[in-house]
């Protein structure tokens, strides 16, 4: 599973969890999974965040894929 590190401002929506393992393999599924697990993470909240996959900042992540060992 890929590992997601959440910034402090999102942790208030995840019961304080800073790192979350996700089954998603692309950004669109990642957002869907996060919204199901943490209803407070709305599109508005998630959409304001910068995205980096394996240390590379992604400007337009909507169709971006990643591997199960990605971070």
C-alpha cells in the first residue's frame, strides 16, 4: 500500500493521523478513498493542498498514477 503523509492542517480531519496507508493507485482514487475514510476531507479541503509523489511536486495530479510502495 502507498503511504500518505498528511500536513498538520489536514490531521484535524483524520483524528490526528499524520500517516495513512492507502490502497489507491492514482490520485483520483486516492481522493475518493480519503473522502470515504475521513468525511471531513472535502474536495475543497483536499484541493488546496500541494501534492508530491515520491518527492516530486505534481502541479496537475488528477490523472497521476503511483505505485503501491510510493510515498
